[in-house]
């Protein structure tokens, strides 16, 4: 399979924008969805629209089976020990908030410390800030070098006997650099510190084996890896999830309910209160199956690497362009590039590119502390998937030159 073969599986990629063929370069925000995901979504919504885990009728049984098959698929995809370690949420943000709330309530007290990195998404900063406010704990930060690398050599000195958990991103949604999370976990564990990995980008671009990583928690969203929106996963080590109190109360997370007291369901249902997004969550199965097929296709991955190398080289040759996250060559990074161009506002550039049919992302990318670190108010980001082609990359570079020239001319 090559990228053109793959594109045929994604209906949205065939559309036009302002009369131009769509070039979708905003995959880090959300991916497009293949027909297999759309079919699963529609079939469940139309034919098996019934609440899961409750009724005994046929439609409820079908919905429950599809939901639990998706859980088993996730377990296999990330090599978890058990399906009971796979908690379904609405996305990475919800997964991290769950841990910050429940782990925090159980294990974090006044004067304790939480460790995050300087390149985290707001969703892996704000929940920990809220926890620190509630528990009177202290937030500490792993710095980022000028080249975008985490300064992991500083982790041992940042960890103290009061440090309870470190939260780090597998791959920065701004810098595109694959962080050495396995080494970070090893260092933190040697200091008695638990580790949560934000895998929003990692689940898409890296082979995730939670047993090999030995992380305590791994969080990701379905919509970034071709599944429906409003779907997410929290992997947690069973012994930790069992000790943590429920995040929310309500239907299906209970064992018995009495006014004298309530007991809770076993894992993972203890953390899945209320009616779940069963039609969306079930699409994780076809999405992850396709993702696995892509990752094992050497022709497709080689083509993707070629496009990534081309973009990395060409962007750095554009006059006045500053690319962020430039440690070494294109190895050790994903096809995601954030940059600024002298004399051109990132949002103006995104708007002009949009008129040329190219979807990009502009702004702070929900990473304002990282913008402050590099002294900018925002960047333009392009992020590619295996269905993006060399032809699109060449068209983007030509369009970028045109857009920059137009914007600079307007200023003059």
C-alpha cells in the first residue's frame, strides 16, 4: 500500500476547499476518519443504539460487545497486561484529569511535589496546577533546551522524597521531538516517583508498549488516531487503579448503593460512570486495526519518512524561517513542524494557506509556557499523516513561498 492507496480509504481527503484539492496538514489536532470507522459509527448508531452493560435485550448486547471488543483491541495495541487496566474516557484531557484527581486524592498531600515538563500541552499542566491548589502541593518543571530537547539530566535533582508523580509528553505537539520516555520512567522510578505519559501524539507515531515503557499511566485520544471524537483511553497499572478512588459517581461504577454507604464496581468500570460514548468508543477497533496495518507496511512508512525528510530540509532553507525543535536531523522526530517567519504573522499565513486549500494550525497550540520559553506569541504548525503525499508536500512549499511573498508585499 502507498499513500495514494491509503487516501482512498478516507472520504474527506477527496474534497475541495475554495476550489482547490484539500491538503490536510492539521493531523496533530485531529486526524481524518477512514470509511471503516464511519461504517462502524453509523451501524451502531442506527442498528444497535442501546445502553451498554445494563439491559439484556439484543441491541444492548450488540452495543456492549462492540464496546468491550474495542477495549480488548486497545489492550493488545499497547500491550497492557489486562483489559481491566484500560479505562475509557472522552479523551487525553479527561484521562489526565482523572489521574490528577484520583491519584492526587489518594497519594498527594500538603508539601508534596508534582513534576511536569516545559513542553507540555495545557491539558498536562492545568490539571496538576488545580491539584496543587487543592492539596497545597508544589509544581516543578523540567526545562527544555534551545533545540527543543528535554533536559532530562536535571530530573534526578528535581525529584525529592516529596515528589509523587511526573507527567511528561511522549511527543511534543509543538516540537515534534520523540522524548526518551523509557529513560525518563527509569530515572523517576529510581527515585520512587510515578510517571504519567501524555500519549496524544505518541500513540499515533510511536510503537507503544506500556509494559516495556513501564509507565504507570498512559493517556491518549481516539480522534487523533482515526477514531471518533469524544473517545479516549487511560491505561493505568492495576495496583494503582485499585488504590485510587473513583473520579465520578453514578450509574455502572457501583457495586451496591445504600444510604449507609456505597461500594464500587471492579476495574475498569469503577472509573466509567454514566452512559458512555459507546458508538464512538467502539470505533477504536477499526481505527487501531488500520493504524497497525499502516505501521507494519514498510512501503508506506518509507514513503512517510521521505516526505518528512523533504519537509525538514526544505523548511530550514526558507529565508527568515525559524523552525522549533531542531535537535540533530529528522531522525527522532515525527512529521510535525512548527515555525515562525520574520515579518509574517502566523495567523495571517494560516488564513492565506487556507485559501490555497491547505489546512494548518496557527497560534499557541495549547502550549503557552513553551511559547514563552521561545519568546514568541504563536507559531504555524503543519502535521502530516501517512496519507499525506510528496505531491502535497511540494505544493505546500510552493504555496508557502507564494503566501509569504503576498503578505510581505501587503505590508510594503
